[in-house]
C-alpha cells in the first residue's frame, strides 16, 4: 500500500494520465451497466423462495433489529477505516513536505556551491 501512496505525487503531476485513467474507468462503468441491462433481460425469473427465505419475514422486528445492529457495526468499521486512511494521508503529506524541503535545501546548497566556483 505504501508504494501506491508514494506514486500519488507522481500521478498528480500527469494530468493526461489522469484523464486517460478516468476515461477508462468511465467506459468500463458504462460497459458494465449496459451488460447488466442486457443480462437482466436474458435471465429467467428467480425461483420462488424457499421456506428458509420466508423465515426472515416471519421473525419480524427482532430480525430487523439484528440487521440494523449489523449495519451500524459496518458503518462504525467504515468510519474507523476512513480515519486510518485520513491519518495515512496526513503522514504521507508530511513526508512529502519533508522530502520537498530537503530537495530545496539541496538545490540551494548546490547553487551556493556552484556560485562560488
């Protein structure tokens, strides 16, 4: 994952590549939607539900509460993951800033060194 994060500054300086990747993603999404619509018309109707499928509806509010608890847990996990991603982004930005400062100081040192020759 770290090697992918390291590529972000390089990719941000290539707008043509960004446009190309965006176009590929858009064309792929449109193709998937068209394929799904085509497949939807070709498949047979779903088989009638089994007795087990009907049991969820017979359980009533208790099952819905369990589903809501599961959804709340999934949402909490997503928030944790987004927080971790934000922290990684901050750390990456800090590293990039430090590297940029280092490169600037190297450039200034080279200019100062070559200027005295």
